[in-house]
C-alpha cells in the first residue's frame, strides 16, 4: 500500500517538474494586457490569434512550417533508400553511411550548425532559405533512418520470399509488399523529423538567422528585445503540436516499440 | 528474400542519392569546418585561407581553461542528477500497464522535442519576479515578497536537468523494459523487499547501462547552447555557448571552428567509451 503511494508521489513529482514551466507559460499566454503576469490578470485568447494575424509572427510561422515540411520530406527521401539498401544487401562498407546518418544527431548540435555555417559561407550561398531546408534534412535524417531500420527489421523475410518465388521482381516486391509494411515507420520517421525541425533553433539560426526568422528564432529575438505574451502562446502552440503528433503516432502505431521495447506484445 | 551481396553496379543505385547527400552536405561541411579552424581570422569578412595553429593556441589561456572546466563540471552534474531521478522513475514506469507507459512516453517526447529557446523562455518566466514561482510562495505565506531566481547557477542547472531528463528516461527505457522480470521475482521470493530488490538486484544488473547513460547524457548536456545564456550569468557560459558567441556575435569563425573541433574530439572519445561499455555488457 505504502509502495503504491510512494510511487504515485514520485510520479507526481516528476510530472509536476515537467509540467510546471509549461503551466506558467500557458497562464502567461492568456493575460489580458501586454505583460507577463502570473497568475494571469484577466482572460484573453487574443495572443493566440496574434500568431496568425500579426504579419511578423505569421511570416515566422509560415517559414517554420515550410522548413519543417520540406526538410522532413528530404530526410525521409535520404533515409528510405539507405535503410532499404542496408536491409536488402550484404555490403559491410555501406554501414559507413549509416554512421554518417546517425552522427549529426549524436554530436552536440552547435558543431553540426557550425559545419553548415562554414560550408554555406564558403560556397557563397549563405542566407538562402533552401540552405536551411537541406541543413535540417541532414541534421534530422537520423530519425527516419532509425524508425525505417526498425521497420525493415520487423518485416518477415519469408513474406518477401514468397512474393519473389511467385515471380515478382525487386520493384514489384518493394511496391506491393515492403512499402505497405513499413508505411507506419515511414510516417513516424517523417513526424519525428517534422516536429523537431519545427522546434530547431541553432542550425536554422546559423544558416538563415540573419535574413529570415523562423518561430524559434523569433521567440529568441523577442526574448532579447522585449517580451510579449505572444511568445507564450507560440510556446503553448508548439507543445500542443508535439503532443498531437506523438499522440497520433501512439494511437496509430506502437510508440513503445519505436522507443525500443523489443516486441510489440509487451512484457 | 535473403540478403545478398550486390552483384552489379545497378544494385547499388538505391545508395546513390543518400550517399551523395550525406557526403556533400555532411562530410564536406564537417571538413570545411576543420579546415576553417586552421584559417586566419579576417575582421572584414569571415576568414582568409591559411594554415596556422593560432586558434588552437588560444586554448592555452586561463579563461578558456575556466570555461572548459565549468562546462565539464556542469555536464557531469546534469548527468548525475538526471540519472538519479530517471533511473528509479523509468524502472517504475516499465512496470506499469501499457496504456500508462504510452501516455508518459507521448508526454516525454513532447517535452524532449521542445526548442531550447522555449525551455529557456519557460524557465525564465517561472523564475522571474513578476510571473514566477515566488508569487505562489507569497500567496501561501511562505515569503514576504516575490524575488527573481535568475540569473543563477541553480537556474542554469534546473533548466538543463529539465532539458535532459526526458532524454535520459528515453535512453534508459529500452534496457529497463527488456529487463528479465524473473530476476526480480527471484529476489522477491527469497524475501527481499521491493526497494531492496531494486537496489541490490536491478541496479547492479544494469551497472553498465547506467554508466553508458551517464556518458550519453553528459554529451547531451555539453551540447546545451542557450540555457546557460538565458538563465545564467556570463561566468556560467559553457563551451557550446562560447562557440555560438564567437561564430555569430564576434564573427571569429576560425576560433569557433577550433573550439568545435575540440568539442567533437571530447564527444567522440566519450561516445567511443559508451560503445566499449555496451560491448562489455553484451559479452556478459
């Protein structure tokens, strides 16, 4: 009995720690006047409207969403053939590309960001919007690569073999058997890359920070040059998007398996 | 379909695009950065090509030694706090029903994906005088008037633990969820209390996992580039903050690149150590 209560208490403490700053931010975001008071004074959802009506915030939102949509797509386009090749073929040296795909995520982000900054500055394309898309795609290629590798590993090879025995060539097998089986992993890989790209600051800042504002860059600039409750409402918006996306992955896929629980039938 | 070795050049086609992208946009930028670390600073532009060790020589200063020492100390502290909180938590979580686990995992992923900017903003609000936690203490009569809790070392540490805690839990999760439940049952049958079984059986069995996690969280914490800047004073700046500062605000790319190369070497050495620890565990 005491154990249960101890456990609940501990879970409650961790939950409180994780939620506390978000609760304060959510409180600040509904202030009626333009100051960051907590508990909020009055109640207004105007600051949420501001994200879409204020031209600067709306532009930042458009930049962020464009960046996330495109870079996650490229990340998946890079990861899919690589993961497929590694699953289909025995080519030990090709594993070097897997390591390359994982490296940007393991190294401290500042390093990858600085690498991109020196690269784009050297080739003379510094500041162009598409450089951020490519940089994010490479930076987040790890996520679809990991989910897709898991997806391929979960395919029963005898299914594929059956298709091949019945005369399907590589292309047909890929289209009719393999792709439908790994689709959930492909979608979650895209979703992970999308959410993280939406939130990413340092790589975006070092590639296009001087010319373009994404939402995280805009929030940081607002932090330095004057607070507004809009920052709080944007933050709440971000939490909501992340929770929605991961909630959808959990609803339609198996998030425990994606995060490393060995089999989907649990313990 | 069995895995087979590629027979013709055509079999390599799927590899072309990924290989091209990763080489052109990761290997080349990375090499460019290493090259730049040997370049000379050009105050007018970015840099001029050269081959000098000046940028590395600057490491041998008291200031840089101080920053490095502080960064390492802070990262160690964050790693220890996170693992101390996360290990029992993750263990208890993996014993819960699947629905509860899923719910927590969604929440943890949502916090983990948050931008450092947002985490910094959220904690700076929580620690501020006007909208902070101290207002709550005043309301329940613990304090006389609200105070600002930042910029302080405690604020930096709290923010970084907050950032790294979901990461720590998710790194520990696979090892703990796969832990053989009979291990614990045996301990319980032999009369150990749950707490005792946890400390005497579970924790020692996962000693290597704990060490590997400590190192991974340490590397993760080394990468924090904004929180020390938002929540701390300049003396709380870490190597990552300094790199950003040199690259962007001081426009000294070569020095920033040299520091980055140095940070890569530290991180790689530590990741290598993790792999070694992991290998030992598998060998057991």
